[in-house]
C-alpha cells in the first residue's frame, strides 16, 4: 500500500478548499496519507521524516515555484514525486498529466509510470519549467501583487517594471540584439530560447499586459531559437527567474541541459487514452 506525504500551498493560484479536500480523499482511497505540510507556512519535510513515516510518494499540490523547491529537495531521495496542478500556469503538471484535474490524476496512479525530465542548470540553480532572463523579470513582481489584489503595490511595481524594461536589454550569445526578456525552456536534446524585443513603447506595453494577464511569450516580437547551451554576455549580473523564483546570475554564466533522476509520476498518456471516444 502506497504511503503518501502531501505538500500543498493553499495560497497558490488554483488551490481551493474543495480541491484540497478532493485530493486528500483520493489519496486516502489509494493508500495511506502519512503526513501533510502546509507550505510555505511550514517547511518542506526533511528526508529523515519521510523515511521515518515510510513514505513512498511525495505529492505536491502547488505552483511551479513550490514544485521547484520540492523537486530540488528530493532530487536524491529514493521515492517518487506526484505533481498536481495548483498554480496559475501549471506548466510542469500539464507536461506530466495534460489538463486533468488533481483528483482525476490521483485516480490513475495505479497506471502511472515514472519518468525523468530535462532540467535547466546554471551554477547552483535549477529549473524544471523554465528560466526567464533580463530586465523584464521585474514584471513578475507586478504580476504577483496584481494577482494578490494589492492594487497600489501592483501599480508601483508596474511603474518600476516599465522603467527597468525601457533600459538596455541583455546580451545572449547567438541571439541578435539585446532583448528585454528571454525565456529558456528545456527540450529533450536542446534548450529552447524565446527572446522578446520590446524596444518601443507599444511592444513594451504589450509585453507588460501579457505578463500581467497571461503568457507573456504570446507578446509580439518573439525570436525562437534552439541551442545546446545559453551563455550570458555583458559585464553585469543578470536578473533571472528559475521557475518563478528570483536569482541573480553573474555575467558570463552558462545555462546547460541536465536530466533529473527518474522520479516523476506521469499519467498523461493514460488520461489521453481514457478520453478517446468509444469505437
């Protein structure tokens, strides 16, 4: 019988009381819920706590930032991770499970498989979803305040992001110009690069609005490339977001492709098959 430990961020983008209760019930129907953590109010459980509780699978119901913290914490742990959509974008959960709801994903655990995933690495930082680089990362602060309903703080953050984004962009080896924002995601064999040039007011306004309201890569003036590595140019440190978590990378830093250990439970193919209409 599987023993679960649930890590949930109740303040994340799409975690409601109903969703949380449904996940708890679904887990209890398929094993033993050996422990729960309310993150970030409570710290992530230590490895010795998981082992003492004989936990097989850590379940993470949260956004990409919390998932990143858990995946890095348990990178060398012997158990598996079940990632459930509990944030705003839920990019990693979608890659593993499609658009299925958390309880529906749990219901297919008996038919899941364990997979490894590509990871973006730079110095001590890791990203399982993607890395955002450049002065436009300042829009992330505005978005977080916007979504939290902190309107005055959001307005101040928008003004600051606008000012920073109008400055000089960043230099990336192999990327023309100096884009204001670069998104790096991990493919199986290469890093995918989406560079946004918001050099005039209209483009900058479009970039800011897309960042606040949805997927900023939908903004215009996007250049897409693939590279084995991404090397930062210039002489100054570069602001970055690793799965939404802020970092400052030294000039000349190199982003490279790694792979995690096989630790993520995947149900995407099973869920797609169950949705096919009967012949």
